[in-house]
C-alpha cells in the first residue's frame, strides 16, 4: 500500500509524547508499506539528523519538509487544491488555522496524488489538506491520528476559564468549542478511520462520528529499550517530564511547585525536583536553583533522568488522550503519582500500578511515602513494568496499527493499482486540480 503521511512537525528529537507517538507510528507504517512523508519544519528542526532520514530507503521517496514560516505565495496548482477544501460547509476552528499555509498546499499539489492509496494525517490541524485531496482523488482512504479529543479538551479548558473568571478567554473558548463540535460532526465523519488514544475518547466521540470509524490506538512504549535503563536512586529526586510550553503542563507544574513541593521539602529537606522538557516560560525558568529545583529545558535524551530519579509525577488537571510520559515512566520502573485526568485512558489501577492524587495534600503524602519507602517503590516499579509490557509495548502496538490498515478497507495491491484506468489521479497521472 502507498501511504501519504501529513505531519504538523518532525517527530524528532523524541522528547515529547506527541513526537514519540508520531515517530513510532511512522516507523511502523514504513516497515510494511510505501510511505511518503510531508512535514512542517520549524527553525530549530534539523532534518538531516533524523535517524530514519539516514535510512530513508524505508520510504517511497525522500521525506519532504515545508518551512512553517515562509513568504511563499500560493501557486496556481496550490490555489486549485485549496479551493477544493473551501467547498466545505464548516469553518475550520481558529486554533487549527495555524497549519494552513501556502507552502504546504503547493508541496502537496506538486505530488502525483493518484499513486497513493491512503492519506495518514497526524493531528486535526492537518485534516483540511487530506479532505481537499479526497475531493481531487475520491479513491483515497483517509486516516487521522488524534492525540487529544479536540472538543473535550476545549470543554475542559472552558470550565477552567470559568473558575478563573477570565471572561474574554471564556467567550473565545465557547466560540471555539462550538466550531470544533461542528468540525467533528461534519469533517471527521469524512475520514475512513479516526484514531484516538483511549477507550474514554472513543466512547465520547463515537456518538458524533460513528463507532465504525473510531479506532483506539494507544500510545506506544518501547518496553525493551526502557528495561535496559540501569536504575539507581542515589538521591531523592522527583521527576516531571513534559513540554512546559503546553498550558496544561505549565499549570500542573505551577500547582506542584506552589502547593505540593513545600510540603515535601518540609519533611525531606534534601529532596530535588527535576523539570525536564521544552520550556520557554520565564516564570518556570526562574525556579531553577531554588528549593532544590532543576529546570533543564529541552534535552536530547531523558534516559539519564529516568535512571536517577526515584519517582515521577504528572499533575495534569486539563487534557485528554493518554499521557505518554506516564507510560514511559512506568516502563522505566519509576513509581508514578498523577491525577484522575492524568491516568484517564490508561489501564492502570490506583494503588497497584500507580497512585492517584487530586489535591495538594494527597500529592505530597503519596510522594513522601514513595521517597521514604524502598520496598513500596520496588512494588510499583514491578507492576508498572508489567502493565507496559502487556498493553503498550512496541510489538503489541505494531500489530494493532498494521492490522488497522488491513481491516478498515483502504488497501490496494500493486496489481489493482496498475489496473486503475480512466480514473482521475490514476497511476502515472497527476490529479487534475
């Protein structure tokens, strides 16, 4: 099968949950199918350093990168392709228009669309491109891989803004929520398969999109790789790995530092807190070096921190999907303390695989227990690793992802493709736009 993959960002370096999911899905698809990748790139991306770039023989052609910020204008072909998307009755939510650029429309329009059997879309913001391609080449099957349930995420942010009495934010989010509901009802129904991260997201979206289109594809963890981590606890360190530019993670870190960390330090004065991940927030950077807090920013490899930390925390109060960094910590043998929303969609039991806390008091209590009890840490380490091997390991998820392409009916063999004739976008002919 020939698959065109549309990515909003390069899935490397693998330092965030979104990048890790994107990397593994792409690698799995390329192992069995002919994949052409088109991805946005930012100023800080280094395409030549991508591991799969060095072995891009796995791909049908060298991956195509598109600068996110460019002065490029729409070409005639790009303009015609984009016009097909504008036939839609639904306005794209404002939060998704960031990915609508002339350069991306031009690069996609330059392709021989007829050669592809399916379009694999990463993130809701890339769906307009796939829907326009479907208009140009009706034979295409469309798959969209969603990290989050878009409408549920906006709803939770809306409730949060109500609590904080931010009227202007509330009004904007209400409008955006209504647009997103309409988008899901109309646009996502046009996809042959909509991938979500958990049964929770599936149940909430299936009544709007249709249960036959929803496919649960959990996040992926390389349990074998994590098992090779040589864990040693030389210091009572608490680890939070996250992209702190993402508002729910920033809010969670602020909660933990302001309300939980002082309680822990009052009992364990030598305790350390490591905040590891992308961070451009000056407020968070100012914490580094104070009260045992280390703020690293983006790092190339999180393994040294997984090796040395005693426990991991994920104080997440807004969000959807499954939190991949929780799965990664469990797979590495770190006991995890998180919230009800943090564990949502993960098949983990409170008190068996991890600990759940929704208040500062409970968070501090659980962290102190784990930091001071080696036997308890060992119990959670063993149960966490077992859960990851059984449910989320790379071989398990590889089979599920490849089977999803085989079972939802988007496959064409080479012989079928060669026999396609007289169809706009057939083999060897560009789609008339």
